[in-house]
C-alpha cells in the first residue's frame, strides 16, 4: 500500500510540475506549445481551460508515475539518473513524432520549435526527477 501512495503522490506532484511549466510557457508564447496537448486547447482562455489543462497534466503525471514504477528496476543508474532518463524518454516519445511531422509540413516558426524543445525537456525531465525522488525504493 505504501508504494501505491508514493506512486499517486509522485504522479500528482509531477502533474503539477507539468502544469506550471505549461502555464509559464503559455504566458511567454501566448499558446499551448506542447504538441501532445495543443489540439485540446482551441477555445478561449477561461477557468474551464485552466481546469482542463491542470487535470490533463495531473493525469499525465499519474501515467508517468505508473510506468516509472513498472520500469524503474530496468533503468540504469541511481534514483536521480533514473528520473532524468525517464523524463527524457517520455519527452522524446511525446515530442519527436509531432516535431518531425511539423518539420515536414513546415507549420511552425523557430520560436515554436525552441518552445517545444525547451518546455517539453524542462517539464518532463523535472517531472521524471520528481517521480524518482518520491517513489524511491
């Protein structure tokens, strides 16, 4: 039961980290720049928009925590290295495909690519670190 509580706590905290970085990025760029969730946010800014972004990111944090718990024993290194590795892996999987597609159809600016790379890398690596530190076995 202790592992389940740690996993849920790690997922919720990681979700809040993802939410905070997405919110800061939105204030800087004026749009949701994460390609994995940007299609869900086409309506005007409102509290509904805010809650949808928060719950979506908490859900993503929970999913990251569950898969981390399943795969942590097979990852290299100690707790911190596992967290960085896990965050980078999730970032690479979620960002690489939409980024390659956008490169092919040329639907973005250089600011957008920098935002995707920086926001995604910072948020997912920070979330992975948080998960590894809270879930530490």
